[in-house]
C-alpha cells in the first residue's frame, strides 16, 4: 500500500502533514513522493483565502484524473478546506473518499483503513472525522519534510485575534499554547538531528503562554530553548505588535542565538482601517513598537505584510500607508489585495472596493518597496554576512543559501562562489560583491584550516 502526500499552504499546515506522515509510516504504510505510483493520495489543504481554495480544488481535480485514468484508488482531503467546507466537499467533489478536519489529523490511519474497507464494499459510507478543534491534543511525533538543516516548531494552534477579514478562528479555533516542556523536548530532538535553524511559528507567537500560564511567555520559551539546545539560529515568525513585550525585546537583543529578525504582520496604518479590521492597537502604538524595536535592536530585520483595498479604504488611507512604508523602510514586505472571505465580518461591510483598484494599489506599494529593498541591498555591498548554505547551482556554478535576515521560502537568497564545494547545512561567511533584485552575490570566505 503506497500513500502519496500533497501539502499546501503555510508551514503550520506542513507540520500537520509531518505528524500524519509519522503516523502512517509507524503503521507500516509506504510513502511515495510520486502521486502516479500511489494507491491513495492525501491532500492537506489550505482554505485561508480565495487563491488558496482554488489551489486546493485544482490539486484535488488533478489527483481525481489519476483516480479515473490510472491506478489511484482513493483521495483523502485534510486541513483547512476540509474543515471549512465539510458539508459541500463530498457533494461538489464526489471523487473525494474521506475528509479529516483540522482537529482530526491524528485519525489519519483510521481514515486510510476505512477507505480500504470501502473498496470491498461500495455501500460503505465515506469516512469523515471532525473532532473538536479546540480540545484536540497538539503536536506529536513527525517526519521532517524540510531540508535536514532547518525545521519549524509550532508553539500554538488557532487564533483569538478575530480580525474581521480572517476566517482562521472559525477554521482553527481558539488560540491554544503547547506546554513549554513539550516544546523544549521537541527542540532538543531537532537539535539532536543536527538542525541549524529553528523557525518558531503559530498564528500569533507573541500570544504564547497566556492561556496556559496567565501571561505572555514567549521570551521564557526562547530562553529555555537556547539554554537546552545548541541550535545556532532561532527565528520568530508571525508576531503581533500589541503583544511585543519589553521582556521579549530584551531576549531577542541579548540572546546571540535568536536571529535579529521579526515577522510582524501589520496589515495597515490608517486608524480607520485598523478599526474596521478589528486590529488590536492603533497607528501610534504600531509606530511606538517599531521605534522601540529599532532602538533596542539596531541590526533588526523587520518583515511585514499589508492588505490594500479593504472595504472603505479611502485614497487618504492608502496614501498614509504609502508614506508609512517610505518612512519605516521595512527590510521585507508583502502586499495582498483584500480578499472577501465568506463568513467573515468584512465580507458583509459596505464600500467594497473594485478589484482592479485593489490590484493597482498593491502594485504601487510593492513598487515602492522594491526601490527600498534595492537601496538596502546596495548598501550591503562590501559587507560580510553569515550564510546558512542550502545547495549548489550547477548552471551558475555558485552555491546559495540564506543570511540571518532571510527566512526560508519567503525572503531572498545569497549566492556565492567558493574554492571548493560546501555541504548543505554548513555556515559560512560571504563577502557581498553585487546584488540582483532581492538576492545578494558574493564570495565565500573559507578558513585556511578548511581549505
């Protein structure tokens, strides 16, 4: 019995895939990377915004072709799309044989066994499991699907922020922190595997600990992980400005193994837009937090995201956002045209904005950011950056990797020449000599004893 896997969406979803892989392999199933060889394909979906839903449905239909024309016998759909559209999927996508909600990933072996029973008895009902997402146990043993030198650590599940544009609380449930002891133990296991970079993720990592311990505990968790492991780089993704405490800032500043990088999605700067979004805090608070971060951590890399074209966003609101971006000069930034998601409060708001205008505003903001990034990268020419080596590109005959200022899969690369091949997962100093768009180019500095 061969099982194929397709994992869509964010790293948090990828971690759920890794848990399911471990459960299936422990049960004796063979995992194949080639869907055309599989007897069953599991598709772990994202359903966050319209483009993610389309990608998930397109993947289901592609795999359905294999079921009709090749040897594939069943399709199992898990994740956010399954959770969000549990009533519609069997009806609109009859090719699907089983559904698992986000609280039911631990039932993947049972789902596969049930699908096999259906082969023998076509009258056997299709399998569906939707356990209470707010009470299910978090975490679990997993099979790493990232390269051997980096991984993610999901410290919580769900979200309590309830932004009006976002369906995550209805899909993933309330925010639940994982116990600190479990997280430290998992970090130690990853350290033993040789992980060089640990990326801390949750829907809101800065909320960590409030539900379990009555106060924000991210700074304490980071301190314990660095005390009890030797992982060189620890990175924070998905922080919220209203929960960035002085203790967290001090831990990032003073702890050499926490990279000076924060991913902090701000979404807007106009007070009227922030209020309609139900974002916590206002423009003054955002500016105060960024100012404090820049003062306390002078070499900080700050990544953010913005939504343009939110219902009621005026020209003045958008101009204020453009000015804020020009003033703040984020090192990394993403911009998304607002997507009206069914079931969210924002989708029912008046003054919805034309699709073309939303895209035009996104293009204007990203053009400004590209110029900022170009200037920032130009300023790095002649500097020396520490790089985590990822691979060698035989076409350009150059190695490539990432600096501490670049998160995996979303930021730029550092390409460099070296006197000899450098193994993936190595860390090397690179002298920057040129730039191209978001990437840096340079030459590796090889210690004499390594030559």
